[in-house]
C-alpha cells in the first residue's frame, strides 16, 4: 500500500510503501539497528532500552555510538554501495536525534514510523518532514 | 443583636467580620456539598463519566500528535499527556484499562501518578513485558477489576 502522510510533505510526491502492521513494540532506532523486539531510546528515567556502555543522552553522538556497537562508521553519503550496509540518523533543527533509517539492497530505505508501521521510502520522501533531515550517514562492510 | 460582652459558642467560633447569618449559610452550603458529592452515587458516577470523557479527549490528542514519534521525551512531554497526569490519581483505572488493550507509552504517567516503578530491569524497552509488570502491580493494588 502506497501512502502519503501530512507530517512528511514530500510523501505526497514520492509516497511511502507500507511494509508491516502497526505496532508499538519497537521503534525506528531498534528497526535500523536490526531489532524488532524493543523500544530503543536514551530516556533520562531509564525506562527504555539503551545499551549500558553508551551515554544515555539525546545527542547525535550517543546514537552514532549505538550503531558503532554493530560495526557502523560515519560515512559521506547515503548512496547505494554494493559492499556496504548503511543507516541514516535524522535530527531536528536543534540537532536533537529524531529518527533512523536503514538502507535496503535496492537502494531504498526502510523506516519504522514511531508507533505506526514500517515503510519503504527514499531519502527525498522523508526530507524536511517531522523528523527534520539526515544528520549523519553510517556504513559497515557487508 | 449580638451580645458582644457574653458571646455564644457559635459567635466565638465564626470568623471575625462574618455575620452570624452569613456564617450559617456558608456552613450549610459546605455541608450540603460534602453530602451531595461524597455520598451521592449518581454524582460520583457522573463525575467519573466526565473524567473519562476528559481522559479520552486528551488521550486521542496525545495519540494523534505523537504517533510518528520515536522520542520518548517528545511522547511524554506532549501537553495532552501532561494534562492527563494533571487529572490526578483518579485516572489510574482508565490508564490501566487503556494499557491492557493497547501498547501506549503510559509508563511515565503511571510513575508520576503513583510514585512507583514496578518494571523489572530486564524488561526495559520490551513493551509487552513493561505492560505486564504494570498490570500485575495494578491488580495487586486493586486498580483493575481482574483481581
């Protein structure tokens, strides 16, 4: 099912493709990380999952450290490279992390939209939406 | 006419500058209010229904405003969520009922309203288990019909 959402204005031109039922059992960070069993977030009250070895701070650096745990390193762009897996970390205008996406083998991206469903999309379709924009791309060797 | 030299007990008890008649009316209104709200099943039920309506109203706003968010700080700092917490402990049964049927992020509100956090260390982030811990706590504390 192809769908557009008002919080993502570009999805009107380049719609998302829904790829899962709606669930709140996991979020975008967990999904990009490769885990669909937990909600990842460095909340100060320590309710949600966040690895103990990473600072529990809502900063891009903490999110970069999270993906470093599984071998990702910061890279220049989100272009498809056959030898690499890639993730994109999004941030709002205050540089506060909001979202993460994971690149698929066909160059499209997969995202879990908060408590909504998973979608396949392009970087363009999510650009300037409620998640802000990509703050950093990371890659790891396949 | 009040005898200021030898005031009665009632006159001694009433606040200064409030006439005996005004004090009498005020006390009666307060008594009626307590009796009406405190003992009337009808009024209690009506109050509960109104509270439920307000809870549902804020809950639907909260859901629609945060459905796309992964950020727990954004989800729990939402003004509608804060308004639900502001309704006080009487909304706890509504929150528990909602939690039984949905996977909404009520955990912060529950802690804010009860001062408790029954979530086990290894359940952090696992929403179905976080729910389970809170629902069990609610049963133990008579906040749910299923005891």
